[in-house]
DNA sequence: ATTTGACCCTATACCAAGTATAGACTTTAT
DNA sequence: ATAAAGTCTATACTTGGTATAGGGTCAAAT
C-alpha cells in the first residue's frame, strides 16, 4: 500500500503519517524504485493503534512506550495499566480545571447585563481585578 | 518600573512580558538611556488584565480584541459579552469531549485486571480496534 | 578604581502535534 | 504524448510561551 491509501483508510493525513515516521512511531518503510513508501498490513494496523491512542489524547511519548511494550508480549502489563491510569488522572485534573474556569466565566458573564457601555461593562471590570494568590 | 519589577508583581516571567510586547498586547514602552524598558502604572494594570484573561484561557487574539474595545468606552459592550459567551461555549465543548474520553479510558482500564501479560492486556487489545465513524 | 553580581538587552532555537508550502519527481489516465 | 494525480524532501508556520547565547548596564563592595 502507498501512503495515500493508508491515509484514506485511517483518516490520518499523508503529512501526519510522515511526521509519525520522523518521530519514530512508525519504522522507516520499504520504498519502491521511484522512492515511494510502501506499507504492510502490519504497519497499517500500527497506525490504527496510534490513531486510537491519539484519539484518547495520549502524547507521542506515551504512545512510544505502549508500542515498545508490545514487543515484549510475555512481560507483565502493569506498566501499561499505570500509563493509562496516570493519563486518566491528567484528564480528570484538566476537567476540574475547566469546570472552575467555566464557573468563573459564567459569574463574569452574569455580572454584565445587556445594553451597557464598555466603560460600565461588568466583564471588563472583573478582568481588571488582580487576584494573586498571596 | 523596570521589567523585573512588573514580572515579580504580576507573576509573569520577563520573557513572557517581552513576548506580549512582540504580540502587540503591550505597547512598546519608553526606554532608559541604557535601553531598559520602563513601565507606567497603567501598563502594569494592563498586564494584570492580560494575566486575568490568560488565566481564563483566552487566546491572545481574544485578549487583543478586549484591549481594543477598552479604547472606545462609550460604545456598547455587547461584543465583549459575545466573546465571553463564545469562550464559555468552547470550554463547555472541551469539557464534554474530555468527559467522553475519560469514560472511554475508564472502560479500557476496567478491561484489564492485574497480573496479565502484555499479549493478554485488555487495554492494548482495546487500542488495536479501529472504530472509524463510517 | 575596579570588579562582582544582579539585572537587562536582542536574537535565535526549542516544545507539541501537527499543517502548509515550494519545487521536484513518479505514476496513472486520457 | 501529455496532463493530472500522487509522492518526494525540505522548510516554514501555528500557539503560548520557555531556554539559551552572547552581550550591555548598573549598583554596591572591595
């Protein structure tokens, strides 16, 4: 398969696939005589794996580690579980952060009614206030 | 005030302040004879405003717009309200997305119990599955 | 008077995770 | 034979900064 084909199948762009190669997530593929990359079914499956990981917002480093661990199938998968759990923690923290942000923004939005002038805007006056922790 | 002072007061780094200047959020300040930036109380307040906006995850473009609108104090603040409401929408959407991600990751985590081998890992087997929309 | 240290200056490179472009080459279709 | 589509490499750009190199300035201590 050529790069455009696996791009179509996976929904990754051609550039993204070459980018993953540069980042070491995909091995250097064989080339045709005309220097075109040719991919095996295995590489396609690996790209699908990568896409799934990215869809779950894992970093390239995290994905690298997961791909690496697949090469030692007899070892314990505890470290895989650990990565996922840590990742869930990160996402939970981000959700908390965004909820707090949203609450603060909603409060601001409520502090300004329609038909006000810029100089009387409740939102802008809120944003002027320094609230440094300490 | 010199740049280090307003950095200390606001908690922005010196580089970040120069970065905001390059991006047009802060005007080019006066300089001393030795070419040091000197800031007024007004600029300090503007930097505090910017910091508040960034703390609410607004983009530099959004902040630019808010700063601009402050220059026409007699005009309606409808557009300011619109920016904030749109921003709240963006954050809400992100929260939704992360909640869905978290649910999917938790499901994966539950699919793998302790003491398994890599080749039997429930998480890795989940990640192999392509689920393309269409 | 000089030297040390803290601060400041510009310019440039780097980060993540791609995206976009230019300019050339290869393959496919007409 | 030629045009269109696909591919190649290399490079620049995105966001919101951070880090570094290599220099200049300023105040205090020696």
